[in-house]
């Protein structure tokens, strides 16, 4: 088939600037390059770092870039904004779509995949006869979304990253038959390399928890710090927070950040803030930990941090929110409700694993076994099988 991929209009593909969705696109493009399944054209924003990327040498994957930065691109975006008010997405994203459509309308694609931008279909359906496939990574299409019925009807197939997201789509149409779950995957080889160099800087009897992810209210970092505070009688229980600057631009919620800073300051001897870590170095940091904590207090669709922790053979403490229960099992994870007792339960779970190394060892082995279900090759294979069934 001749397939087009419409990316988010924010980050480039290949994923030279990171991005969970962009990395997942790279995975299936790599698989297509290896197996020569389809002729694929990717529409992506431009970034100078992609110029010499080896992915651009593919004979089956082609890349068309749209500039959204630079002074001339910004001028054109601003003009577009002045002429097109009240659009579905931010005007920069709508400008990206506008520029992509200029080329798409002259092509004969069989399928166009909309990566986490289902409302692209509102315009796109008038310029192409291609079958539109939505690849949903979160709750972009549900009964509270603007124009959800029109967007749903325009789709030929809808791929979701979890059954949780699938259920949101199917609430629009209980007789839905075009939505299918394709679980995300990661590079298991990348998350199997262990480096204990940094761990050697800790005391041998320290028990290290790891949190990896955005520092915001929904990810449960405040509740995790409160749980650590409850365990003040156990000074060897420590926490490593992997991510961008702790008190930097991780969130626009200034009130929350002030609360978080106040909570973290008395715990400064028990918490290690790594700052920004390049994605390819994250396995080295995860390998230092004894337990991974993913304390999401929102309906997290399918966080890859869970998959990464499993691949590193870590016992997991997490929550029953969103698609997380689809990623783990009771053998490798302690899964908690996020009710009014959540902080106490979180502290209890941490203490339980701290005091029972045999249980940690069993859970670690179960994590490694569970991780085999979420390798990038399986993900890509299932993604293309879903397209081939069209």
C-alpha cells in the first residue's frame, strides 16, 4: 500500500528531539524499512538535526518536511493565524496541516495515518479519497471532545494504545467495530544494558526507588514525596527523580510547584534529582534502582515508563489508573487505588518491598518475563497487521 503518516506537527521524525509518539513512529518505520512492507511518506516538522539521520536513506520510507520555525515560517504562520480563527488545534499545528494538505491533495495514498491528531480529519477528508486511520495515544477522541461524532464518522480504522483508550472511543458508538488496540513497545535491547557506576556512589545499604517522568500533579510526584516523608524512620530509603530540572519548566502550575518545593526541601538528603537525562542513558540510571514507582493519579493511557522499568527487571509500584493495569501483572507490580488512603498505601508498599528482598527478586524476574510482550518488533508487526486488514 501507499501510506502517508501525518505527525503531530510539534516534534520531528526521526525523533531527534525525543517524544514518545515520535519514537513509536520511528519503531514502525524501522520495521517497514527492514521488511519492505509498504511505500510510506512521513509528513513532519523540520529540524536541522535530521539532515544526516540514517533513516532518511531508506528506499521505502520517505520524509517530507514542513518548516514551522525560522523567521519566514513564523511570518507565514502568523498570517495564517490572522486568516483562520477558531480552529480545532493551535494555529501552529493547523498551519502544519495546511501545508501538508498542499502536497497530499496531489498524491494517491491508500491510507493516511493521523498520529494522535484525529481532528485533522475534519479538513483532510475533503482533499483525499484515502482511508483515514487514527492512531490514538491518549483521550483525543471521546464523547466530550468537540465535534467527536463527525471525527469518529470520518475514520475508517482507529488504533488505540490501550483498551482503556479503546473504551473511550467505543462510548461514542457502542456498536463500534473499527477500533482496535495495538499496544506500544520499546527497544528491549536498549533497556537490558546495566551500568552500576553511578550506583557505586551510594551506600551499599541504601534502598533506591526511581521515579521517571514528567514532574506534574497528574503523575503523582507529590503523593510519592509525602510517602517518603512518612518513612522518615527509614533513612536508607531514597528516591531518584529522573527528568528535566525539578523546579524548572516541567509544569505551568506555579502553585503546585511551590507546594512541591516546600515538600521536597526537608527531604533533600533522601532525594536525588538527576536533571535532564538523554533517552539513551536512562537505562543506566534505571539499573541503579531497586524498585520503580509510577504513582500516576490520572488515567495514564499507556505510559512507556512502565515498560522501561519492566525491561530493566525492576519490581514496580504503580496505580490502577488508565491503561496501566494492562501493562503489568500482580506478579511484577503492586497496583494501588488512588483513593484518600493512597499516600499511606504507597508508603506501606515501599516499606514492604524494602523489608522483603526475596519478594523483590521474584517480582524482578516477573518483570523481565512480562517485558517480552512489549518489544518494538511485536508492536510494529501488530501495527502493520492492523493496517493490512483494511
